[in-house]
């Protein structure tokens, strides 16, 4: 008799990282994969017969409970969230309801209705550290959230920590730094700059370009979650930072993109208003994930940017969707020190 594969429920599978993780999980064939998404006409995470889609909004506990009770997942990876930080300033109630209360709904329904839940992995964010004066920030650093988005995500972390302490709820909080390599959305910083440069825009307007950020390519982001899944016992009850370990000023990142994209236009600084309480320094300490899981980012910023530039140049200039442009293969992975 063949032993059944553990059931893995992935929320937010139609999002940036969720979609990439879903593809990797399907390749591994280690789980019976299910995805949970809010029904939107014409949008589906996948059309594969190997993955069953369940429709429920995390803000609707009644429908969500019905789906979870029927499915009985062994593992939950929770990505479902509203992710643009800028959007959260104008829509705080919606973001808090989705990102925090949606997480509470899902976790409590799992605790009360799933008999054999082995692991609940929550997509936190290094934005939770906000404007903390303690940098580089590690998992024990005081968080000072600086936006409705980071407040909501940090509240989700606090609730799951409470559930772990009170009920031994098998939660892991994953905090990945800023990721890039999007294929469908060019409204985030890296993809937005690249899109303007490869289409030959004569002027690019910038805001504060002296802030320090850490950018991680999406495949490393996905590998972080795969590593947590593979090290369940080491991960449960932990908050884990994942970072490229190469912080840079935004101005230096922009210069690197311009060099790789052969951009010859004008870059105008200080023309976009600052966000309230913007993070000046995003220095992070990811030594805990390296020690517990043996994890390290493999893709250099130069390599990841080159792939992303190639993708968006093809997509925007060739006039076709270009959704499956293969990434160049390396004989040796580029490891950042």
C-alpha cells in the first residue's frame, strides 16, 4: 500500500512569490498540493489537474472554515496578503483586515479544526522591523513598524507567537528581504526602474536614493521557504530572517541597473515625495537561518538584475507576453558572501 503524500495548502498562490513556489513544489512531487484563493473572474493560480484549487476569502471565516475542515491539510504555507506598502497608506482598514485578521482566521480555524497539522508557515516580512534604531536587525530586535502594511504583518507574527506559546501551534515566521524578478508586475522598485530604462524613457524621476536596501532574487526567496519545509523540526516556533547579505544604497542599485541595461538617459534625484517614516537603513542579520537551516542566497545582484532586465526588455519591446523566458544556466551558482 502506497503511503499518501502529505497535503500542503498554499494561500496566495496567484501572487509573485506564491506562484514561483507553487511551480517548485509541483516539480518536487513531495506533497499533495492544494491552493486557496479568493475568487476573481478570469484569474487562476494554475490550470493543472495535479493541484486542486479551493475558493475562499481569508476575511470570510465561515467559507474558510468549510474548506479547511474538508481538506485537513498537514502543512499550510500562508502567503495571501495585500503586499504593496504604498497602497496600505490609503487603504489601512483593507490591509489590516486581509493581512492580520485573515491570518488570525486561517490560523485559528486550523488550530480548532485540523487534527494533524504539522506545520504552519507564515510569510512575514523584514518590513516588520520598520524604523527600529537597532541595525543590523536580527530576529530578537525590537520591531517598530512604519506603515499600515508592516503593522498588519507584525500583528500576524505576534498572534502566531502567542498561539505557539499557548497551544504549541506549529508556526514558523519567515521574514524575507525585498525580492525582485517579477514577471507580471512592474510597479515595484526594481521592475519599475528596469521597465523605464529598457523602453528608453529619457528621464527617470527618483525619490530618496540614499536609503539602504537589500534585494534578493525571487529564486532565493523561494528556496528560503523550501528550506523551512525541509527543516520542519528546526523551524517550528522560530522567526527566521532571509537576506541576500548585500545591502546597498538605492542610488548604487540604480547605477548598476543603468550599467547592465546600457541606459543613457537622465536620472533625476529627489523628485518623488518620501513616504511617512521611511526606513533609512535596512541592514539585516540572517545568521540564524544560516545556522539552523544551512541556508544562503545563491544569486548575486548582478546576475539577478541581468535576468530581470533581459526578461522585461523582451516582454516590453517585443510586444508579447514573454512569460516563460528561460533564465541563463550557470555551471556554478553565484554565492554572495
